[in-house]
C-alpha cells in the first residue's frame, strides 16, 4: 500500500527536504571527515595580515640598527579563564617576550641579543670552552665575547578586561528566528625603552587592542501538522585569538616607540626626509 503525505505536510515538503536531506547526508558522510571551508590541515608560516603588521614591515629604515635586549615581558594581569573553560589557564599568552623579540627583529630597527635564555647560553659557552681545553688538537676557534646591548626593552601585558562591550540582536516569528550576539574584550600592553648606560627611560608607550567574539545562530521550532514537529538549528561562532591581539598590541607599541624616538632625537632615519612617510605620520 502506498502512502501519500497529508495536505498540510505536502505544503512543507520542500522545506522538509531542504532541512533534512543535508543533515542526513552529513551524518552519512561523517566517515569522510569533511573539513569546514578555510581550515588548513598542514602547519604553515604565520604571517599575520593586519594593518599594524604591514606598518611594522614598511617602516623607514634607520641610520643604524640598535643593539637591544629583552629579559622578560611578563603577564601582569593575573587573569585566568573563567569556568567552565578552565580555572588554571591564563587569559593571555605567557610567551609575550618571544613575540616582542620577533616583532623587534621584524621592524628592521633593532638587532636583538639573547637574554631571556641567557643561563642556557652561558652554560653552552662553558661547555665549548671545557671541550676546547681538554682537547689540545681541537680546531674550534675561541669564543668571542657576548655583544652588549645599548637599549633594554621592559614592560609587560598589564591589562585584560572582559565584557568591555556586549550586545546583539534577534527576531523570531511563528517559531522561526535568528540571533546575533557579540562580546568585546581588551588587552593592554606597556612597553618602555631603557638606556643601558645610565638606566634612563628613553620612551614609554601604552597600547590596547580589542578582542571580538561573535555568535550567529538560526533555528526553527514549530508544528507543521498534528503531532509533526519541525526543529532545526544552524550556527556559527568566531573568537578572535587572544595571542594575535596581544601580538598586534605589542607591534603597535614598537611602532609608536620608534616614531616618538625619531621625533625626540633618540635615533635617526637613514633618509631624514622619510619623517613624512605615511606610516610614521599615522603614528606621530
């Protein structure tokens, strides 16, 4: 015996097929492990495509690179992720010193000497000297002295504020609706340059970067016939990486510090006329 849909169900047949068939096919294709569009499987070289990073790379060249050192660039916020995510993981990256050294190097204004892992470096140099002393036929050249830095970079991540701004919108009609919610957090960085010769603070800057989290969802929940309930959900969420936000705040601090140093005569441009370059004008 053949079964025909009732008149009320026949009206929603197209909608039912549109909603149920993709879900059925998706469930059947789970073994294929279909990956969302835009998700990369292989490791890749991280080159953040942000305006701040492009400004860092396009800075005018200095008259001479400055020997600099970073001992530490700590998380001073004391902020931990809220439950249920984690009650022991920190909100901000603990590798800010490495980010700072990388960004200083990328600016082409500073030559960085290793100080964060200084103890490891000294230990390895000691091993080299001991090996050369015990082996008279060793052809290893004597180690030169370590390079001294003329500028020391200090500071840290001093603030992480959650729910700086929240909001959203939504609508529902006859059981069909959608919503859009967002939350804005903020990370704050303080960076200062110190003259190694006398300990004088040459420049200090404070920068902030917002972190956006957004969730978009749509759903349907309604009876399309007697004892026939149609229910469906679809959604998408995006959380801006906190590490990338901290990195961008650090890069902005470096550019501001370089610009102020040029203006105050702490360091010089290779071409003085480039003081009017678009990159520097945006930060001066």
